[in-house]
């Protein structure tokens, strides 16, 4: 459903509010510890790799993707 004053849907408006709230929560924690930033960067790299591969049809699980990214290997049962 479109809102009368804008081209944003109700879902878009809710998403923008969710993003604003998350941003405010993150900003309240600043400055972030350097080690935390490194861990967050690594987790985002793993999630990006997992999601990008899933879009391309790769069937690795998130755990398997973490293993490949972290160790460069995949364990086989």
C-alpha cells in the first residue's frame, strides 16, 4: 500500500524506522573498541560471502562458509 504523501510503501516506512533505530543504538555505543570493529568486520565478511554464494546457487551452510573463510578448507563427513 502506498502512502498518500510519498512514493514509499508502508513496509518501506517501517524498514526506514527500523534502520533509524538500529543506527541510533549503534551510535550510542561509539566509539567502538578496535577489537570489536575487527570482529564485526570479519562477521560481515563471512555473512556477505555466505549470502553472495547462496544467490549464485551454492549450497554451503553458514557454518561451512565460516570454515572455508576462516581456514580455507571444508570438512567432509
